[in-house]
């Protein structure tokens, strides 16, 4: 198309007097100055803003110059070239949208224990009725996993340049290379972190609660927002992955949770007296539920009866 004719069409486009064919030609010319994928990255509002800016510059160049005709053509051509270059620079330098973080989710059912190896060769054991998410950004600057529910034992591969962080509401646990257990079932009033080897930092938000060394654990009381640290038998804290669960003076709620995870049955206390008992025992996953119930009843000389998936202790 001749430049003179094209400029006339631009003027009519600015005035809104172009026919449909002329309008389509001018808009096709405008659309030719960006890759399709880049235009799609702009919102409709942003595209309209760029288009209006081009129209304003063209309009001002056409109507404000009183020089002879050919200089006007040169000015208009320069303006068109400048607009095209401006669009190109805008598309190239416009910050790219950050990549959205996605997660791989792992779940376990009753009586199910899963072992998984992460891309950095770290190993995680996931206890029954647990849920974990692994970030798509794992093994970049920070090796990040989320323990949303349940219990997990971690054997973390040492990497001084990439800390390993576990997020489990309301705590964060960070290490470089070590092994530790986290118990964070929603049915319990606490979150417990026990260290087997290495050193672990435990924090809540920006506040560091403690640095744990082997044979020590921290118990965070969720409702109260308080915690206590003490020595612990590190071997017992991870024994569940080998089939043995050790309970040391636990309340009825924790006994019931462990029993349900192992057998899919819910323990219920028939009265307050039973509910207030504390229980110390070892539960073996290989022993049938009926035998474990006999062991539980023998501790406080109680009885039990089965009602569907519920077991009433009285």
C-alpha cells in the first residue's frame, strides 16, 4: 500500500470513519508487531492502552505539522517506526509472570505406610492416615515439603547449599542433613518433633523455638501456643515404620487415633473414668485388633464391646 494512502486511512481510523475493510487492515498492521504468545500475555486493558498511545502519537504527528507534504510523510513513517520499536521493547522488557508453584500430593490410608525417595536422595516414611505435599520447586534454593496431616520420618541427604524445610502447621522444621520424626495429626492437641541424628531447628513463624540434638524432642501445644523440650527415646519415635508403636502415658484420644490408624476401628470411652486413663503399651501392627484390645483392657481392668466400626471401652 502507498504510504500516502495508508496515512489517509490512519486519519479516518482516528476519526472513526473507516469502513470495515480499512479498519481490518489497520488493526492487522497493528497486530503484526508482536508475537502471538506475547500479546496473549497482555490483558485486554493493556492492549487497549498500547493501541490508544499509538493512535495519539500518530494523530499528533499528522495534524500538528505544517511542513510540506513529503516531510510529513517522513515524520509519519518515523512515528510508525518508533511505535513499533516501543511495542517491541515493551514486550521484551515486560517482566515475565512468575512460574506458579504446584505440588505432588501423597496420601496414606489406614494400616498403610509408604516409603518414598526424593530427587535429592532424601528418604521419607509416611505413617497411616497422613498427607504430604512436595513442591514443584523442590531441590532449587530450598528443599521444601509440607506435612499437612499425620506423621513422617525423614532421612535427609546433607547439602550445605540447600536447606531442607518441612512446613507443618503451626511449625517449621529446617535442617541441612539429619534424621527426625514429626507427629502432627490433627486429632492430637500437639505437634511433636524428635531428632535421631544431626541437628534440627524448630520455629513458629519468625520465632525460633529450639535447636534439637539427637535424643531430644519438642512438644508444641497447639491451643495454648506453648511448648516443652525434653529427652526422648529416639529409636521408639521411629519404630512405627517397622511395625511397633510405643505409647508412653498417652491420653485416650491418642490411643484411639493410633488404634484407628492401625485397624480402621474407632475406640470410644463409655464414661469419664475410662476417658481419663493414661496408657503405656507397645502395639504391634502384626497382632490382630482383638488381641490388642485385650491388652488395652488388661491395663486398667476394663472391658470392651464392638458396635460396627466402633469399639466401646467400659
